C-alpha cells in the first residue's frame, strides 16, 4: 500500500489535511502525481510546480514543502506539505 499525507499550514498550524491511499500496480511516480491531482482538486488549488529544490528534498526524505513560489495562483496558507507515510516495496525472489 502506498499512502501520501497532504497538509496545509498557516502560522505554524495545520489548517487542512488529507490522506491518499493507492494499492494499484503503478510506478511510485504515477501514484504521487495521481495523489497530487486528487489533493489539488479537494483543496481547490492549482498544481504546484516542482522546483529542483523540491525534487531533491522529496528524493532524499520522501517529504516536500510547496511554498508560494511553487504555485502560479495566490495561496492563502504558508505551505503545502506532502509526505509518503507508507510504501510497500515489492521484492522479486529468484
């Protein structure tokens, strides 16, 4: 099971959160972008732009913060944080 937790923060307080679970046989990248689509629809946001710093952070710790510079539209919160909180790895046994 793949689980992504999305949270909006304003003034160091969580104002919205949502968890997306995905058990499809898709790549991690597909699951992440599908989850972002659902989150943006639910939170009524434009999709964030992945800056190089966002990509590096997500690759390193499976967590990323999108601040106002990642959005084309104005946002009424400080940042959107996405974190992978569960990820099963499939192993092939020879």
